């Protein structure tokens, strides 16, 4: 699954995102609206990740969901 597919299916995907990152609230996910950069920003806020770490976490999650 690529990011365009995730964005297009955000309502279905956000449950999976919340399973992965439980500190993200429903409000966070509504703000993200399938935008990768917004997701990275929320991960930085909630988990204290640096920008690079947030992007690595997202990439790792994508890889696991594509397997």
C-alpha cells in the first residue's frame, strides 16, 4: 500500500494507525486526514520523536502493512 492509497482510504486506515500508535487521539487522526507530514508531526508531539525518527516509524509501519 502506498501513501496515496492510505490517504484515499483514511477512514478505514486510521484504525490501524491508532492500533500502532495508541497515544494518537481521534482528534489527532481527524487533523492528520491522511497527510503523512501531519502524521509525522503528531508522532513528534505525542511520542517526542525527532522528525527523522517519526518518518522511520511511518516507513516501518508501511513496510509491515505491505508484507
